[in-house]
C-alpha cells in the first residue's frame, strides 16, 4: 500500500481525487488551508494538515514517509489572479517552490504530480494545442503555472525530483460551489438557468473551450501515480473537442429543461479566444484520456 499526500485535497478536484485514492487502497494525507476547500470533503481515515503550502514546516511534516505527492493547492481563478497579483503568485508559484524545496531536503525524493493549466498556451493560435507548442501565457495565472513547469524541470535536473505536470483544460463536475464568483462557467450557467436567471456571456460567445469532466482528471492522475516515469513530464488533459460558450449554454438548457435569457457583456482581460487541446501525448504515455463527452458529463453533473 502506498501513502500519498494531496495538497488542496479539500477542494473541488482534490475531494474527488481523495475519494478515488482511498478506493484504490492508498493511504492519504491532505494539506489544505480551507480558504476555498471544505473540511466535510475530508474522510475520517485521511490524515489532515490544516494550513498553507507556504508553511515549509507543515509541508515537511505532511510529506514525511509518503511515496508520492499530488499538488493541487492553488488560486485557480484567472479573475482573482488578475486582481491579486502578489498573493495569488505566492500560492500558485511560491507554494510549489516550497514543496519542491522540502522534497529536495528530505531523505526520499518523492515524485510529484501537479496541476498546470491550458492557460500556459495563452493566445497561441495553433489548434489543437499540443505540448510541443511555444507557451505564450497572457494572464498572471498562466504565467504562474508556466513557472511551475519550469521549476519542475529544474528540480529534476538539479535534485532528481521526477514529476508529471498536467495542463488541465476547463474542468467541471459535482462539487464546485455555484455561489462562488470564481466557479467555472458550467457551474455558473447551470445555477442561473435552473433559477430562470439571465446568463452572462463574455463577448460574442463564440470563443471555444475544451470541457473536461472531473472524473477523467482523477483517472489520469491515478494513472500517473502508477507510472514509474523519470524526468519532468508535461501532458494535456483534454478531450480534443471544441465547444463554443453559446453552444454550452444551449446544451445545459436542453438538459435542465428550463428557459433562459442571455446577455453579452464585455470580454475579460487575459481571456483566450480559442482553447482546445490535443490528447495524443497523454494517451501515448499513460494510456488514458478525457473520454467523457460533454453531454454525458453534464447529464451526470446536472442529474
């Protein structure tokens, strides 16, 4: 039986992942400051460390005797990162560095699986987006995630710490807080459509996204844990299927069975026009991909 540390394990993706790891027979520890996560998502058999990934003493205590670390702790809102440059950078970039430093000084160089983002591609106009492309982030959040990838590469070259960095595309599923201003677009749309409220769409709504069901994210992370790979690996987790925001609103409406009005508002600074990924490298290296269709995932989520 292996023991795994999950940072951000009380959050949206972390909560799903912890449940799956326990089913798979792993012993699990969690670090979370509960700024957006919920203590109710932490099962009783999980060892819980309440605090920040910036606390190196806490991280050192939590990482002792584990076989791997999955790093999900982050401020994952592009909007919030735009408005809080320093504090979001501290969590998203410096927090990852703290983790790497603690591992580098430990007796065991445990491998790391961490959340990067499709935001690192920025306004790259090549579609689908694949890992061999030049990264051109245009948002502070994307820049912070790009720095994590660069530091992961340096950590392997300098210390021998192996890693998998997953470039998450637009993740959705049960467990996202619909009352949070930082929730994903699907959560916001679904809540407003159910209430018969007007849906706000940035710009003309023809921007495209690659929506990934949270269960597929979890499957790929577990696959990475089973893979004894060396180096600083970076992979997309995406479906490879593009959907416009307008199409998304119509699809949610058809599933929920409610009418809605749409208002188009000014576009958000740092928003990418088109973001659709290429899943080939993930399939080749780990034998998995985000295979849940948007309609199937939405039916599971909204049902």
